[in-house]
């Protein structure tokens, strides 16, 4: 069987130039989130398949990379269904692993617990611009805080981070799962139809109002209910007035306190933000994960034309592991899409150390080599980045390649 040079479809090799940008951005993310009191943790890349297939991950549960049982546990001849063959899967996000982590370690953690996770996740998705099958997520979550302080801190930490990286003029789109449910109820849809209605509504930005109307009626919903539902999205005014108008129209269909809660989050963030962005109430925002229970939000960047991160409140997930619900809320930056935008704009990581290349002639004697290495060590102690390498026959081409990697100084050592 021949070896294949290309990486697996939907995954990519990362060259040194991009790695410099990725490392810089990760450092900014970690430092900023730490300044907000978040603590780094790490979870395994694989989870038990039952955790990943709990019907809370939305469409992502159809995209799991599943892992076959191994050794004596794998009995192909006796298997009757997939469950007989599979016991684990690669994680499709960092939230499900965090819920398991917290349920397993909560006795040793402070309350509330502010978690920071940066790691790769995997989805068997259709690759496209900014979407891969292996990609990095940067999550912050607050566990054990029932109040809006969690949402406010998460939004401020995330937007402050994006501002430090250099992004501005973006939006934080915000909505509430309980508002979505109230809208469906107000329009005459049954509670059982909520998930189906939301799946179709989530296509609004792609197929428009007419497309949503057509799909809802194809599912058997009455034209009257569909029109009443879609009329709710005809809102004018600023974010606060849109929230006020819609919530008043929903009346008793909406749980008490939802309107004031959402308004508190929006006004608090707007009053204390340091980055250049605005809060936008978007009643069409759904978020695909089934585990969201309250506030949901997304990052919308004009440069990308889509979501560059998102999150929300998921107060019921940890209870699946422990039997006792724990308030939980999280926000994830779409790291790969952020990196894509930076690379497309020609971004270069600032404050890089001076890069020096020491090129040594092929037959340079070993006793002299130690002197060169000692010299390199002194430069490294001074904060510079030093490469010690053998000199190629085509020295000019070698220097051109090193210059392209950012090396700005060269020293040559000959056996003379």
C-alpha cells in the first residue's frame, strides 16, 4: 500500500508562519481570560460514546468520529448494531467534556468555578472556508453562578480578548431560548413541535422569511400559525426597544423575569465594555445545541460573513451526570476562523524575538562547534531566537528560505 502525502480531508498541516500567529493569539487569549479569573483545565480528546450521544449536541451528534472497541471487546462476528462495535468517540466540542469533568471533580473545585479550555475537537463535517474536521476551540465557562453575572463576565471577557487581538466593529448577537419557546407557543405551535420549528428558523439567514414559511407549512403547520409566528420578527428600534416590544407582545406565554434578565445583560455589557462592538438582539438566533436552556449569543464579524464563536446557558447538563442541576454558562471563540481572518489580512505577530541563524560549514570541526553553540546559548539567554544549522550547498537559497521565516541576521562559520 502506497503512502499518502496529503493530510486527511478536512484536516491540515500548519506551517511555521501560521504557527507564530496561532501561538501569539493563544497567548493573548490565555492572558486575558486569566485576568478575568478563569483557570486553565484540560480534558481528554475522547469521551464515552454515551456522553456524546445524549441528544443534547444537536446536529453535531451526527458528525461524531466514533472509535471501535479494541482487542477482545471487538467481536465483529457477534455484532448486531453499531452499539456493539463502538464504545468511545472524539469530542465534538469542549462543553460535554467539561460537564463530565465538573461532575467528577466538583468537590475539589471552587464555587463558582471559572474554567478555561483550549483544545482540538473533531466533527465529520463538510469542509469549507473556515470549517475543518479538526479544529481548535477556546472556551470559557462559569459553573455554579445562577445570576446574569455569568453572562456579563463571559461576554466582556470574550470581547475584551477580541479587541486585544485587533478586531473591532463586530456584533454580539443575543437571544433567549425561553423567548424562542414563548414565540412558538404564542403562534399556536405545540410544545412537541418546538425543536422542529427552531431547526427551520435556524435557516432564516440562508433561505429568508419566505423559505422559512414554506418549510414550516411543508411540515404541516397551518398558514395562520406560520404567519403569526413570522410577524413576530418584524421589529424596529434599538436592541432594548426590540426586547421590550417582543416580550410585551408575548405576554403570558413568556416566563416572568426573562425580559428584565435579558435587558440587564445588554445594558450592563454596553455600559462597561472596552472593545469596539455592539450588542444586537436577534430573535432568529437559535444555536444548534440541544443543551441550551436560557441566554444564547454569537459573535458576528462582517469580514467573515458568519459566526466566529458563540455560547449560552446550559443549566441542565451537569445534572445528567450527577442528578443535581448546576447553573452553567459558556462562551467559545471560533479560533480557526479568527486565525483565517488574521492571515487573510496579512497579520504578523508583534513583539517577536530577534531571529538569528548560525550557518556552519559542513566539515566544521567538532571542537570548534562547542564554541558556536556557547555563543548561541548566550544569545538565547538575551532573549533572541537562534538557529544553528549546517550550511547547504546553495547557501543563497537557504538564506532566502530562512528570511521568509523571519530570520533577520546571519553568521557563517568556516573551517579556516
